[in-house]
């Protein structure tokens, strides 16, 4: 009986505090992850760059178009996890996170869809997260 207040008030408050702290840490970590920006004239023709001295190739198998699925392929040796999402400069495009699946130890891909921009803009930014390293690739779709 003397610990009823602990179960009723202190424990829930502690659990809420831990959840809030975890969310704040994830936000801080995302904001403080170094992002590499890559210049790529045409992802449909493929873009190559180095990430931590590892060659990476990114390509759109079909031309990107709003609301039409296309294949995003990434070639890199020894990656453990790759995610992608699309935004525009100074414009968040809602939740559109994609997890690329390994086709082989060096090749990853996903079917993705560009979110529609109601303003008619076509200046997209593909953000790849490759093993917690962020790469931004601006392109026009």
C-alpha cells in the first residue's frame, strides 16, 4: 500500500520522460548527421560518387514522374541498410520513406513514387541514408 503512489504517479511519469528524451535524442541525432550533397545531372543515366572511399552508383531505372512508381537502384559494396526519401528545397513532402532491398551484396533497389507537389515544382532532392550516412542528390523530374 505504501508504494501505490509510486505505481500510480512516479512510474508513469518516469516512462513518459524516457519516451520524450528518446524522441528528442533521435531528432537531435538526425539534425546532427553530416550530409553529403552530390551533383548529378541525370539520375536516369546514373550518378557515381565516393562515400567513405567506397564507390556508389545511384540510378533511376525509369524516368521519375509524380505518382508513377519507378525503380531506384543503388550499387555499393558492403552496405547493411539503405533508405530513401524525397523532399524539395525548403518544402517537406510528407512521409515517403523507402527501404531498399538487397538484390545482391552490392546492389539494392526499391520501387518508389515521387510525392506530388501542388505548386507544380519539379526540383526534387533524393536523400539516401546508407548505413547512417546521409547523401542528398538534387534532380529535376
